[in-house]
C-alpha cells in the first residue's frame, strides 16, 4: 500500500525531518502523491551513512593512506599479443559480451540542456555521443556476426529524454530488444546540520547517486537477471562523454580473459604530476584507484630512478567486469564521496533561494571503489590519443573543441597508416575535417580493406 500522510509524518518525526511536510496544506493532490512517494523511497539507513561520512569529512583531515605502491600494469608493448586478442574475438563471437554505459550524470560542467549523450560531437555529421557509441556496438555486431546487448544507465532526470532520443533515431540501427535502459538511484542532499532540503514545496532535493550507483541499480532494476538470461559473462563498462572509447576492444577483452581477471582497468600514463587523474595502486595484493585529491604533493611527484612518475598510471573509467563479480558486488555498500555544493532550496515561505556559496552536501558512489574487492584485477595501458578525449567542460581542456580535434586526429592517423597523405599545417594539425562512421571502419585495418584504389584527401572526408 502506498504511503499515507500519517505514515510519512511518523517516519520523518523519528528522524527529526518533519520540515519536509511544512507545505503540505498548500499542495494539490498530485503534489502530495509525489512527495509521499519520495518520503517512502527515503532510506534512512543511507542517510545515517551520509551523516557519518559528513562527520568524518568535517571533523578532521583525511587519515593517512597507509602503505601502497604502483599497481602492476601491462604496458602497450606487452598488451598487444594477437593470440590474446583472439580470445577477445572469440568471446564477442560467442555472444557473451555486453556493453554497459553510464549516462546518468548531470553534465553540469558542460552546461548542456538535456542528456549529455545527445550532445552533437561528430566533426562533420554532428552525430551525437549516443550515436557514436551505438554505431560502434552495431559495427561489432556486424564485424563479428554476433549480438552485443547494450545497457544504458540513466537517471530520473534524463531517462525519458534519453529513451525518446533513441526512439527518434531508430536506435541508430541497433535491434531495440538489445538496448536496455535502467534508472540509477537518487540520493538526498544534506545541510551541514545533517538535514534534508526541499527544492520545491512538494519536493525533497535529490541527485543521482554517482556512477557507482550502477551496482545496486543493476540488481534493483532486474538488469542482472536480464544479463543472466542472455548468457552474458563479460561486461564492458564506459562513460558517455568519451567518443574515442574502443568499446569492447578485443585486445582488452582478451587480456581480461587471459588473466582470469574479475575486473580489468584501462590505464594511461599521466601527462604530468599535476594531472588530476586517479592513479591505480596496489595494496595488500589488491588493486585500488586513489583519487588525485587524496594524494599528497610528495606522492604525486615522487619519481623512480629513471625519472618517471612512481604513480604514473591513471584510470579513465574504462573497465571490464565479469558478470559474477558484478553480481557479487551488487549488494556491497560502497564508500560515500562527499561534495559541498550550491543547492537551491525553499525558504520558510516556499520561495526558491539560489545560494551564492556552497550550502549543502551531495553524496555519490564511485565505480572504482569496487576494485579492492576483486580477487584478480588487470591493468592494461592504452595510448591516450587513441582512446580518451572526454567532453567535460564547455570550453578549454576536455571540451567539445578538444574532443573534435582528437577525433579528427585519430582518423588522420588511420589514413596515414593506410599510406594516404593527410594535409597538415605547420604544427601538424590536419587542415581538413575527417569523420568515419564506426560501421565503415572501427580501426585502420578495417579502413584499409574498404578504401577505393587511388583514394586521395583533397578536402573534408566523411566515410559512412
Ligand atoms: P562525471 O563525473 O564526469 O559527471 O561522470 P557528469 O555528470 O557527466 O558531469 P558533471 O560532473 O556534472 O559536469 C562521468 C560518467 O559517469 C556518469 C556520467 O553520465 C558520465 O558518463 N554518471 C555520473 C552517472 O551515470 N551517474 C552519476 O550519478 C554520475
């Protein structure tokens, strides 16, 4: 039975949060139903963990990290064994591989209205991030004559527009029955005193529970069951904002399988000590990602005898999970990450206040926190320019401009690998735009097999 007003009131009174119902008398029926549903969904065990995390955060400086060293990494030179790649190809051909995309974030830095995956990034076609990802999956299905189920995590805020976008574009050619959307959890924010906030008279402020929220969402939304029903054993995990990602790359899959890993992590060398990537480390025989902000300057800058950074390799959230590991982790309570943010809230009269300074805490779970739970983890190096150029900011680093530039540069290198000259300026930047649909070619080798004889680049090139 749905929650009643008195049920909600007693649940809230027990937690001294009855202010949530302050505007009850002014709400219409639909608003009341919505608010009661929110109160019903509130898990005060989670809120208790949030308050604890808050007390720790406010109480003292972070505890010392203890003993750890750089994690073992398969370098680019070591990771390209063709026989190992074949293992990945076999896994794809046998239909045991699925793709898992996290797209529930709010994209606040980019400042784009709508799901970030709808952002048009194609340098010539303006293809969206979703289109590029979906076409890569379709290309894998065609190339390996297989099925690669595609799971997309959304949030309450962007689920409907994301689904509508896929519908509108006929799922970009993918079979709709192999595209599954599921919604992640939402968590309330807390004031410094540990109280809930209203952002409307009829609404408790909530925000997505982080990409780590995928674990519980997979279970709660029945996705684990769907994966089991489809016989999937290996899940490739990636983020929506990186169109360079090599989805279910057979060489990476092969390393995961050859090493019998429960989780595999693609890592790249940090540009310099100050780059804000989380680094992969080993502690007590387990892998771990330590966030940039948790390292001291000395740890960030420490160098080995040959002058390299000791903690050189960073994670960019490209992973492979075994299905069994995901299932095991689905019930774990991941640690909470806390951020002090500007959260709009209702004042005593019900009017919305937009604070100028941070006023409330948001809580998130991060996917990399599952790493220490894995019995075996493999870290595999990749070349950054080939696979990582995310759209995070509206301008500057990691913005649409840098991502498009890197997309064109990658295609230009493919052409050159095929022996075709690419016009470049004095700095080496291609002077033409190039875009290749993933279903035309997924790599230079595919391109070589497709290009007409005597192909020359005279202006912008679009291959599809
Ligand atoms: P980011 O941490 O870069 O966040 O997400 P964001 O929401 O895209 O952007 P900002 O920080 O608000 O500017 C990395 C990936 O994790 C997903 C995002 O959609 C993106 O693919 N994510 C993040 C979720 O799926 N859920 C979340 O709660 C947070």
